[in-house]
């Protein structure tokens, strides 16, 4: 898919993509939501309300309760790296350090880990502790320009790759330019501009500020792409840090689907068949006495006449969250259980 002639993988003004982004594209990174706690209240926050400000942990879509469970989930998808997000992960810095250490111990030093933070809690001690524990890359979302001090500390006192990741939408170009100028002066490795999402958790706030959902780019703020292109053009004309635009659809349509595909391929039982959407499908033979036998979809010819076959499609979550089921031979396209 293309955005004004550019690949959906993104548009870069100078330099190459951050290493953390390279592994996200094929869905090879596990997304570790380390805590929903956060000391900020951004009007554009896209984090779902059952996660934001709650001290909960997830790996991809799976709830987890301990470092051990994190490792099991990361292994289940055969991840080559991880991104640690939240909330603000640094509100739970001890947990973050425990997870980073454990990831490196279990998957090796080349397992690439990046982390997002506002920088509010990023003292020199915290940054050094993250670096020593094995964090490869830190991305700041400086909700306040004062937090740029943390960016400077990370560049000066650690050997981690340091980047900036901020949302972009009409009206934010001046702020974005200020951040890019300051960050470049400090020597950051990259700046990512995320197309602002227009999703259920932030929809009311965005409408109150006069933003509208784009008609041509679903779930994004109208005009965000054009604003990003303006900032990229400006950055290209100066000799600044590489600036990269990340389209929201890339995250949903490519990154998440690739991650699901990878998980479905690696974590399937003998009777489950992966689909191109990253789901798993199988056939259930439901007996009148309540018994259920599962069969691989390619083996249907062997069980003809042995009950009513029901085709099931599910997400590759541990509990196999079902999205669709229908009786074979039905003329309707299936019963949608969950969108
Ligand atoms: S810092 Fe991040 S998690 Fe916290 S409110 Fe802002 S966007 Fe949401």
C-alpha cells in the first residue's frame, strides 16, 4: 500500500529507520505493555480505558501477571525483540529492569529491546540502570518541553540509541519542529512522527478540540498526513536528525497482522490451520451426546458422515478467542461472534 507514492512502511527524511522499527515491520517484536500507570493526561491518548492508569500487564493481547509469564508469551510468538510500552513504563522501573534482564538472559544479547517513555521519571540513575540492564533503544515522547532534559541525559550518559516519538496532527507542527530542532541539537539518532489515531478512547477529546476523523484514512485524524509531510519537508531542507513518518494504518494493517500470523504459525495444534489474516481455523465434529472432536480443515474428506462439521475461526490467543463459526453446508457466510 502506498501513501502519496510512498511505501506504507513509512516516509523518512534523511537517514535510515531506527533498528526497533525494522523488526516491528515483519511483526517480529513482542509488544510488552508493562503498566498502564502514567502521570500525564494527553488529550490524544489512544490507550484503552481498561488499561490506562491501571497497573496491568499484557504481552501483545494476552494479560500476564509476572516476569515468567512475559517470557512464556514472548517465546510463544518466537519474537526477535520486544517493545516496552504503557502508560509510562518508568513509573514501574524495577519491573521494567527485571523484564529486560530476563529477556536478555532467555533470548540472548541480540534480542533487541526498545522502550517508550515521557521522560518525566528519567533521572541519570534510572537511565544508567536501564542501559546496564540491557535496554538497546529508548524513545522519548516529551509531553512537556522540559522533559527534553531527559533526552539530553540519555544521549550524554548512556550508550543506548536515543530517539523521539511524537504524534502529529494539524496544529502540532510548531511543537513538532521545536522538538525536532532541540532533539537534533542533542544528538538523537532519529525522530518518529506518528500519524495521530482517532480511536474510541480519544474520540471525544479530539472532537472537542475540533479534530475530525479522516474520511479516506480510517481511524486517523483528518489532515495528520498532510501536516507530517509539511514537517518532513521542513526537516529535509535542514540538516537535522532523520525524521520518519509512521502511518497509523501501518501499525494496524501490517505490523499487528504480521505479528498475529507469526504467532498463529508457531503456536498451532495439529488440527489448526493458519489463515492469511493471522487467525487459526479448524473443524469441530459435534456429537449429539455433547462430545466434540477437532479435525484439521484439510482432513474433512476422512470424516464425512460422522456428525455435523462446524468450522471455527479464532485469534491465536492462549484461549483461542473465537471470531467466527458456521456449520459446513450452511448457505450463510457464518455466525460472527466477535469483531
Ligand atoms: S503519556 Fe502516553 S500513556 Fe500517558 S496519557 Fe500521554 S499518551 Fe497516554
